[in-house]
């Protein structure tokens, strides 16, 4: 038997988030969010305040009972103001399918797959922090704008290379690279 390591978390010790690499309708540009710096000195939550603006991918917490893909679509729309749909992917995964329920041991190539293509594991805070798991999907903006964009973000579409140079967080750069590659590479 192969060796493995594990750690068990109860539901108060982790949070699930879902997000997406969002392409425009032409599938040639990708959306980043400018997360504005917090300037509210009256905040008494003892949370560390963000001092400078950051460029991030759209994401947010999954609600109780909500499917991951639905959370990704909702969060993207709330944060960017763009309704979107998941892009079917061709990718290798260890997840079994209904047609191959025992096929999860080794990665297999699947076509027209709308599952998450990456997951991020973050530990938030010091000692008393929690585990944050972020499931990443690939999405394409629909033509309609919903106007639902949150005030703390300003969305902007970039050419893929410029987006990779602009995104602030190194692990989100890796997600962005993966999404661009799955969408067909740097155009």
C-alpha cells in the first residue's frame, strides 16, 4: 500500500471557497479584480487590514448546501457583474465518472468536463486560523451584464500575458496559468 499523510479538520476549522478564471465572450481576455485597500480605521474586528490594492481572481465562500460549481458562478457574478457559464474542459483527472465508477485511481483524460481544474489549500491566520480550500473552475462571460459587481472590487479584462504579470498572489498566478493553458494557451 502506498504511503500517505492526513490531517482531519472539523467544520469549524475549514472553509470552502469557489472561484473561476473568467474569460470574456471571445475567450481571448481574462478578468482580474482590483481589490481596493481597506481604509476603514473604525473596524474593530481585529482582522489585518489590507494596506495596498491587489489584483485577484474572483472567488468566495460556498454557502451551506450549495454545489461548488454554483458557488463559483454566483461568486463570479457577484464580484464582477458578469453572468457566466462554465467552460467544458478536456483534462486529466483522478475523479471517476458514472461510466467508469472504478476509474479514479490513475489520471484519465475526460472531454467536456465541467469540474474544478485546480484546488488551492491556504492556511488563514496564525495559530487560531483555519484551512481555506478554494476550488477553481474555468468560466466564460455571457454577453449580459448583471450590474452585481461589489464595491470593493473593480473588474478588468486583460490579455493573458498581461494578466499573468498583473495578478498579485503567486498561487493565483499558478491557477491563472493553468486556466490559460486549458483554454488553449497564451494567445
